[in-house]
C-alpha cells in the first residue's frame, strides 16, 4: 500500500499537458469503448490518467506484475492477469471478449518483456476482431530517472512537466488480409514512436 500511495502522489504532482485528448473525450462522451496503447517504459502516466471501472488492464503474472496489479486496482481498473508471451492466445481471447462487452482496454504493446518499442500484434488484432478503434499515446516527462532495465523505464520526478499526445482513432477493417494487418502493425509502431518523440520535446 505504501508503494501505491507514493506512485499515486507522484502522478498527482505532475504538471500534465494533454494534446488531442478531445479524441478520448469524444469517445467517452458517446460511450464508445476503445483500445489505448502506450509503450511499456512510459506507462506510469497513461495508466494513472485512465483508471476507471470501464477499463481493463491485462497484466503479466510476474512479480513486477503483482506490484502493478495492486496499483491499478487502487486506480479502479478491472485487472486481468495473463501474459502475451506465455499464453498469447488466451490473453487475446480475453481482450476481445472484454471489448465486445463494451470495456476499453489499456495495453503496452511492447510488454511484458520487449523488445522495447516493438509493436506486438495483440492490440491491432483485438481492434480488428472486435470493431473498436485503437488510440496510440506518446508520453514524455521533462525531468525523469531512466532505469537500466529492458524498457528503459522512465520514472518522472515529483512536480515535473509531463506530456501525453493521443492519436486520432485508428479503425481496422475485419476483412484485412494477414499481410495488410501486418502493415497496420508496422504503421502503428511507427506512429507511436513518432508520438513518443513529439511528447519528449519540451522546447
């Protein structure tokens, strides 16, 4: 509980700039669910901003996942334990089932083990099979500590400026071929990296 309180206080202290969040507000106002994707190394702020009972978080069964699950439950997420690396088909089925039942999904498409900033298929396939839009979010912290783990996890300093930039909704047609879907995944990876670069620019 101590860690949860510290992380919550840290996120509350951030001076957050939101860009194109009208996209999110419009979907919420119209009661439309969606999939929100952001890189694993910058996940602290977007997890914090979107915590509510209508959001599902798929969290790995690792020890790190145990800590994150406790924080996300405190932030009112529906937490589902699973791993795209160990039981990917089951994790995908869970995400599709929730989206078809009007839940939104928050996901780190390069998690839980990387490679960093490599967009795995789960978010795109879920959007394709459940007919909900995909929103990408780039996240930047002006002052931060970067850890030396695989995702270069970013811990913002208290009261730092932070920025989150949302993409426009990405709709993925259900009848796309494997090759066309693969191209969408690459495009999403490129777009998220572009948003990430923009979010890290505080000039």
